[in-house]
């Protein structure tokens, strides 16, 4: 190669660059906020029309569903089961985007500040304190859930978890998506016991000293675990309308704090430090360093066994008085450019049919009201084999405790950090 | 040459620089409480004051400084040795260098993953000890990670940064060695003398830049201290991250203020570096400004 | 190079370093195929292809994401080298107003925490209609890679100096030609390192790509990180290995391509000027 070759190589590179950025720009522009070819009709989306009209409007659109992307089974279910149904029946294309909720909220907040009317996010997988925050800061669109035909058809509108999310009124701004409940996991081959309350749990930790721990708060799972312990010791009703004041909360949970401090002595590393994430705790349990772990996914033992991560003797257990449970939801972004399609997609997801597939493929507890189902639909749920080493649905739901209000949770986490770690 | 040439040459970076400044200023402003999206409309120092008044701030600062300074100094020394090894054994290209590049490519979160696999009480080294009969259970193996001395974090950073320092300064040292180094030896100087008086000093510009980069990076990054650190005290960057992911969006200013402090300290470090190197202009930095 | 005892020590150090780097990579390889690896086993207890199946599942669109990701980072790398060379040239061979400022600016991105810049620039980009676009992502990646590119090219430009080019100019070649035929070939080693470094940095970016790309611009890193963060070691290792291999591939290709460029005498070794 010589000078000519060199020049031509250089020009080739530059052309390639232009192509890349050019293509990118196009891809970007068709989705670029503010540049919507067919939005003349609905700059202001009106949800108060006939659902038929909304279905019409949704046709041919792409709806982006943003949520945590770390569950590969869920990603698969969304893309391979849910998306085809949406496309076939409603001509709505579902796009799944993996993004942590705080990054989602950061993005929405930035867009709000910049005054962006048509953003990139349509549906959001959200719950709890994040929902509270998003709603308070006017990042969500609503109310919309009552407009969905399937809401009337399948959901029990009087259910506490449909009206309130972590103690705060939903007011139709998010639709239930799936249920979660805290469960504990251990291996019957290693430890025969399944402690049913905090006293038994303390004994358990004494026996297997140094081999039990929980993720450091404010990890989602660690936080729920501590709250379950708190409930077992001081009960749960008092929290539903407690004042969000640090001293008040501290006083209420003082007996539990004492318990936790006492517990530290028998925990992994004497409670001087805790693993940073629930993933680490799970890994330590898998490797045999810990004898127990915990999870919000009620059927994670079955899932784990299928993945080959858990041995056959692993099983699930909960406290007699119950464990915390919550619902997670789907909300719509205020600046979503495809609100009609979002509503159509959400409507489909809360149907018995898709909930049954979620139950079957992901072992996620459904949010449909059993009483409202036809016999055929009921069979769709009953016939699912939940797997080995798990608890039946009715037992779980019978021992289900409500979450603390969204503004109390961070206070509990703060107190834990100050009063329990290393004490 | 044309008088206008430099101005044309710097146009792209000026453009990017302006965008960069805009972004930074916008971000800093959030630390002063001005986030209209959340109805925070006053500019205030209260977030900064609150953070500085918190007793855990000094602990966090100590953790962050300890981690960054120790790991960077270690990485620089070992990195220099590695570069020297590469240059003097003639391996400035080829497969060995590819292995070194691999270490640079690996994301920090993966480094955390295998650090735990190797160094934890449940890790490979512990298991080897068990097989050798030195310990009888996981608890017997010393705790190397999650400790207040941040050993695990420092080792992980060193693992990643030694190859980086080596790769970054390889070009310069190799070139100096081939020209001035060879000349010196031909004139009769011993290899050792040549290295310490010629090759190393003249290679310092690259090495020092690499040092500044790894120092500031290890101070501001949060992945490794988050995954491998003790629950308390947390590194400053971890604390900032926790505030950032706090569900109550009104905590954002805290995150930004903490980041602002990290920024200030980072610039202070760079400033100190600049002052020290300015003084040493004689030792070979003929054209060195930064 | 005379053979010296110190050479042997250096060799030992070199090989120990390689060992320390390789062992974790082997562990990653093992984890990719592991189902269970409990205490006290030194090797995995049960193997499985679960991670491989998940990663390469059709719905995951691995190759699409990987390919577009590589293209994006390559674009960033090339742009970075071009701008880096231009800036380095200006800083080394010329004197101009604001020189110190530009020098400072070119290392500044390393000195600013990622979150501050990301949150700030996000709003700016929305106003400029650059948010959620490939061009926006390329721009922010550039801001992060330029400190390295400028730095590397500066070192190299300094050592080469302007003398040779000046001589060619004096002998009648146009400034453009003297740059292309004299200086540029000598800069190739730096260009190589620069492209490599910039590519690595761009492909490794997560947060800024996520925020500025808004989920619309999918890079491999954005796909990979949630799995690593979750703690699934098999899946995380699988993704990490693919990431590393693909990056290494690009680096090797870059090396080969730059080797073929016309500048020859030393068959690929650096050629320096005596000033």
C-alpha cells in the first residue's frame, strides 16, 4: 500500500463514520422527542374516551416498557410470550428496555426539567417508595386504571394492595403487575430447622453461628427482611398511620433494635459488616458459606432448582405470623408519547390469560382476583406445577403482611444503619 | 506555518469543552439545591453544610483517601516494574501485551466478582487452605474483604491499574529505551545506571499522567468500594451513590453535593500533583506542562 | 539487549503478572459453565450450559447489540484519535491564546465525577435534541476518551517534534503533504494505542450511555451490567467473557490494520527523532 492506498483508507474510515452517525441520527430522530409525525391528533392524550377509540389509536405503535433488566426469565417472557400477543391482537409492538428504576426516574426528572413533552419512556415497572416519589413529583400519567376494561373484569378494586402502594393511595396511577412476598430459604440437608418466629430464629443463629446474615440496608431484600423481623416483634398495625418522624419510629421499633443487636453476635462476621447486595447473600448461600437466604420471589426455590443453582433439598419457609408482601405495578410516564398503546398493553397484562402465563413461566403470584375468574381461567392457574420445595399460594397469601408506608421505610433503614451495624 | 492553524486544530475540542463545561455546571448547580423538576427552587448551601457536619463524613473521606492513595501508589510502582519488564524483555507487542490489555478491558464489577471468588472466606484460596488442612471451616480463614482496612478494594484496584499504567507508559518508555537508552549504553554506562538516570526519568511524564488518572478514578468510583467494602464506614463515592438511588427524589441534592465535594477534592489532588511536578521540571520533562 | 541477571528477574516478574491476570480470567471461564460450585470444591461441582443458552437466546438479540455497540465504540475511537491528534498538534507545536486552558480542559473529564456530568449534560442534550440519540452518546463518550487520546498523542508528537516536517516543507512539499507523509506515519504507534484506549473506555461506559442514550441506544455494556450487578455469576461471567473477547478482537484488528499502513523501515517498531 502506498500514498494512494493510505488516502483511500482514510476516506473509507471517514465515510464509515458518517454512515454510523448518520444512521444513528435517523434512528435517533424517529424516536427523538418532539419530532412526532403523527401526533397532530393527540398532543393532549385524552384517556376519557371509549376504550374502543384507545384501541384504534394504539394500533401500529411501539410501546417501550422500562424496568429492571436483570431477570433474564422475565425478559424472555415479555419478549416471547407477551409481545407476540400484543402484536397479533392489538397491533402494538412491545419494546423491553432494561434500566434501573432510579435511572428511569433520573431520566424522567431531567426531561421534566427540560420541559420535554414527548419522552422515550412509556410503561414503567415500579412500586413502593419509587412510585410515591414519582407521583409526588408529577412524573406519572393518570389516573388511567379505571379506564381499562380488564380492571373491572379481573381486579378486586377493594383490595388494599390495589388501592394503596406501601401505604400510599394509588388513585389509579399504576396497575398491579405481580405480587411478591418475602420467603426464607434453607437446605434441609444442612439444617433441619425452619424457624417460625424470631425466638426460634435467634436459636437458629446461635446454633449455626456465623452462618446467617442478611443484605445491608437499604438493599430492597435486606430492608424487607428486617421489617419482617420488626413485625414479628412489635406487630405491624401501628405502622400504617405512624408519623414519619425518626424519634417516633425509633421508639416504636426499639424492642426490635435490641433484638437485632443481640442477634449480631451470632451473625456472619458478628454483624460488624453485612453483604452489600442480596445477590451476594444468595451466592454465599449457594456456596455453602451461609445456611440460609431470603428472597422477595416467593417461588425462587423452584426457579433456582430449574436453573440448577439449588440442590434438591432446598426448601422455602416463612414465619408463623407472616412475612411482608407487596405488589409491583406498571405506571405510565407523564411524557409518554404512546399513552394509548401503553394503556392497551397494560390492559392485556392484567388479563387472566397473560397473568396465567406469568404465573407459569415466572412463578410470579398473579394479581387477578380468583373469585372473578371463570372456571376455565381458574384452571389456567390451578394446573400450574409450582415446583419442588415451595409453599402453596394460599398459605403464602394467608400469612401476608402489609408493607410499611413508603415514607417510614427509609427512616427504618437509617435507624438500622446507626443503631444496629457493628453494635 | 499558518498563524491560524492552531485555532482550526483546536476547534473540535473547544466545542466539546464547552458542552462539557455546560454539563458540569448544570450538575454542580443541583448540589446547591436547585432542581426545579422537584420543586426545589432555592439555591442553598444547606446540603453541603449538612454533609460536612455529619460525623460520618470524615470517616468516609478517610476511607476514600486511603483506598485511592494506597492503591494508586502501589499500582504506580508495580506498573513501572511491569513496563520495564515488558520493554527490557522485548515484549512490547504480541501476545503478552494482549493478556495485559485484557485486564484493562475487564469492567470493575467483574473484578469484584472474581475477587470475591478468590479472596473471600469461601473463596479459592480459602478452599486450598482447607484442602491442605490449614483450616477446618470457612470462618477460620482470615477476613480479607469487607474490612475497615479496605484490603480487598485496594488489591482489586491494583489488579486493574497495574496493567493500565504499564500500557499507558509503554510507548514512551520503549521509545526512550531504544534511542537514548541504547545510546547511553553504547557510550559505556551500565544498564542499571542507564535505566535510573535516563530511561526512567524521561518516561515519567506518561507514568505521572497515569498516576493522576488512577488516583482520581479510584477516589471517585463507587462499584468496587460498594461491593467489597465494609457496611460502615462507607467510601464517599458509595455514600453519594446511595443518595442518588434513594427513592425519595428530594435526596438528589445530597448526591450532587457529595459529588461536588468529591470533585473539589479531586481537583485539589490534581492541583497538588501539578505543583509537585512543576518543581521537578528539570528531571527530564523538557516539554512537560501537565 | 544484553542478557543480564536483571533480565531474568524481570522475566519472572512478567510471568507472575501474567499469571495473576490469567487466573481470574480462567475462573470467569469456569463460572460461565458452572451450575454449582460449593465449598470446598476447587473445581465446579456441577456444570451446565444455562448461561450460554440464556446469553445466546434469540430473544436476547446478543449479536445485534454487540455489533451496533462495537460500531459505536469504533466510531468514538476513530473520532477520538482524529481530534486527539489535532489537539495534541496544536498544543505541542504552536503557541496560542488559551493554550493552558485547552491543556487543562483536555484532562478535566477525568477529574469530574460521572454522575455530576451526566445529570448536567442530560438536560443540555434534551434542549439540543441530542438526548436518546446515537450522536449524543458518541459525543459524551468522546468527552471521556479525549483526555487519553490527547495525552497519548501529545507525548508522541512531542518526541517527534516539528523538525522533520519543517525540513520537508523547506524542501518544497506542501504543509499538508509533509504532515501526511512524514509525521503521520511516525504517529502511528500512538494512534494505535489511542484507538485502543478510546475503544476500551467507550465500550465500558455504562451510566452515561444509559442516561444519555435513554435506553434507546443499546450498547453491550448496558445489556451486561444488570446481570453482573445481580450476582448471577454464571450469566455475568458469560457476558463478561463475550465483552472481553469482542473488545480484544477489535484491538487485534486495529493492530493489524495499522501495521499495514505505509511507513516502514522498522517493521512496526517505533521510530524516534533525535532533537
